[in-house]
């Protein structure tokens, strides 16, 4: 990216689209990392994911989903039993509260079904705008942008927005991409944030976006130091795509849990 003259709006849009294409190539495996088979399960998993890794949530939910298959089951749950089941995800008292209240609200106002509209979803206990967009995008096929901590950090590093308010970020980034791409774009950005562009030490020297990124150099730029920072089962593929020797990626990075 050249820094000699200020970037025009058109230039920024074009660069954003190039970033989008590079992300599509880098992360063909991008998807919602919370296991679910319907909108209720996704709503529950998203509530549990606050301050907790998706991996831990996925360990807890299979048993939970069998025990509580419907909104009415959460509405009438025995608090102590539910607390015990979700305890490993942390903040389990608050989360139990949210799940019971969510079940009650769904039964009372939506016939036990999770509604498919943003305006309805955000009125439900435990469901904020971010969660609502996750549910819309992944359970209802309604395009949604999910501004989580990774998304926020990356679009700021790319200079695609100077906003800090998640709703403003959502609108500003949404305007740069076709609506139909929003859900997958969100997954890919979050994947990149978890596997390459980490909060503290981004793997700049092993990043396929380096030429499009004004923050290149925030993390190490040498191949060996950068390769060690890649994470996840496709860490070596990511290295190859960035022109880095995959042998420099240690085995522990490949098996590492993406944060
Ligand atoms: S070049 Fe560095 S800061 Fe930019 S996206 Fe890649 S890892 Fe992140």
C-alpha cells in the first residue's frame, strides 16, 4: 500500500475488496466455530461464549443440547442442574440466568421459536447486536456483520475504519462489501484474527495481506519469527500462501487452539 497521498474513498473500497479476496483464499475453512444445528442452539452457544473459548463451549454444548432441546426446557430448567452443566464456560451463574430468561422470553413472546429479525432478537435476554448478527447470518441466512474484538482490531489495523463504536464499524465496513458477503467476511476476518493477526504479536512476515495492510510491521516481519506465530491446523498452508517455508512453523502451532 502506498502512503504518499491520502487514500480516496474509491481506493479504500478497492483495497477492502482485495483484502476480502485475499481472506477468501487464505481461509477456505472459515465458518462459525460454535457447533449448533438450529437457531436456539446457536443462541445458547453464543451466550456461553462470552469470556470463553469456542472450543470450551463446544465441549459443553452436546450434553446441554440433548438435555434442553427446546426454549421451554430452558424456561423451566432447574437452576442448579443447568449451572453445573455450563460451569466450565465460566460466569456460569450469570449465564444460567440469561439462558432461563431467554427460554422464558421465547416461550412468552415468540411461541418458543427464535425470531429471525434483528429488531426482535436484540430484545431477548442475553442477546446483544453482535449475537443477533451471528444468529441471523448462521441460522437464518440473513447477511450479518459480527463485530467482535478480532473484527474490530483487524479492520482498524487495515485502516478501513477509524470508528471505535461497534455499530458504527458494522455500518462502515458493511458499506465496503456486497451484503451477500457479510456473514462469510465476518468469519474470515475472525479466522485471520485468531490465526495470523493476533492482538499482541501479529504474524506480519507470514501474512498474505502484508501488501494491503498499512499496519504491516506491527508484529515481526522476519519469516522465522512470524511463522512461529501462526496458529491452527492450517498454519503451514498459511505460511506457504505467504511465501514462507512451512518447515518454520512448529508442530505446536499447528495443534494450538486458536484463541
Ligand atoms: S500485515 Fe500484520 S497487521 Fe497487517 S493484517 Fe497481516 S498480520 Fe495483521
